[in-house]
């Protein structure tokens, strides 16, 4: 008769379960946009709109002054952009039994998770001043670009032209990486190098910004905000290595900075919008300078709340809601200070 092994299956009732006292790290996306916004905070009881104002530039003198006679004087004018505050929030409900029996502090854990959720919400609000003026539309990767497959770049933004899909228009003017009139001309299965994010297309966009006198940031660089899929193509460009081979980690200025080229520092985030039709995958790389978009908040941005104690709806004090809320709005302040570079993804 053969031997019978004593296994963990036989002795399963004798085996304890080890419980780690350390929580696993959460994988959270980078949320850099708030750092680059023109920030304003509205005090309480000051209305729900914020108005950004700026002087309109004057042209250089075009004629000489005649002795004893004055030239005609132009009017001084200004422009304004109005942001309307909206409220956002999210939360969780913890039962008293879960709090009493959990190995970890459930309230502190909820606050930790909600803090990151609040940061992502602020990022999405900033995107409303750059991409679609709708917090949900910027999170969708399907359907949005299909309306533009046969539209010229000028039709993507209300500033540069009108589109039949006006409800889908972006806040900043658009540039195609490829030299095509329509995105449908790009090979979906094998997009050309020129259709992808490259040093050439970055230079093309930066040149457009300089032509509009867009101001770089204090370090002399513009900023590029892109999804990692788009930056994958840029980092394949052999010229990228030449631009960055002498750089060092200490020279990066921003969290999430991956490198720089053509006087543009690139920041990556998985929250950066991607748009896709049935056959195409596209990213919209936002390259911008100072005061391109603004973020207005009310009463100091994110507020965390913990509701404890019995009330009529919870007479036994069985639940503890942990929530946050914020009031904010983002707007495009200067369309000449930024461009959306549409590039094909090729991983």
C-alpha cells in the first residue's frame, strides 16, 4: 500500500492566516495641472462668478510725430473672461461595526483615499478649461474624436472656427502633428512618424506659440502635458536622446517631468485625455505658456468632512459619512498661450 502524504489540504484547519500590518501602496496618477493654473480664490459671500481681466495690447507707433501736431490717439481697452463656480464632491459611508472590528483605522483610511480623489477632481476641473468644458466628456475615450475625423484643425475650437459638433469643441486651438487636412487621412494601423508625437511636431507647436508671443514660464520653457502613450512616441525619436543625454534628475522642476526638448518641459499623467474613434487612437498634448488657463476656487478649495453622532435618520449612530466637497471653475484665459497638439498613438 502506497504512503499517504500529509498535506496542507489535509491540515487546512490547523493553518493560520497571516495578516500583514502594512497597507499596500495605492497607484495614483500624477495631478500637475493645478500648479500651472492662474489661481484665484473667491472669499465667501462674494457671488458665484469670478472675472479675469487683462489689458488689450497696443500696436507700435506707425508714424512720426509732426512738430506741434499730435497724432490720433487710440482707445485703451481690456478683455475679460468669466468663470462660474460649480460644486463637486464625493464620499464614503462607514458602519460602526466596520470601524470597531477593522484591523486598520477605517476613518483615517477613508480620508487618505478621499484626499487623492479630491486631487484628481481638481485635475479634471482644470481640464475643463483646456479640453472639453464638461468634466465627464474629458474622461471618455470613445466617440468624441469621431465627430472630427473629417474636420479641419480649425474646426476643433470655437476660437478658430465653427464645427457641426460645436458641443464637442475644445477650449484651445488645435494643431495636427501630421501634415494632413483631416485625421481620417492618418493610417490607423501604422501611423506615420510625422503623425506621432516627435521633436518635429513639438517644434512646430512651440514655433506657433512664439509666433503668438505666448510667454514661457520663469525658467524660459513652455510646458507640455501629455498621456504616457503619447510620450512613448516622443521618447522613441532619436533626437530626444540628444536633447536629454546631459540632463540630470536634479534639473527637473516639476513632479512627473520626463524630459525637455525645443524649450518645452514635458509632464506626464494618465489623467491626460485620450480620444479615440472606432479605428484611431489619438492623444491631445497640451503645450502652453503662462496664464493659458485659470482656476478659480471658493473658500480654499477642498473641504473634508466627517459626520459623527446620532440623528433622526441614524438614531443608533451606526454610520459615519466621510466626504469632501469643493467649489471651483476653470477657464481658458488666453487661447494664444496654448495649443492642443493632436498625435496618433503607436505603442
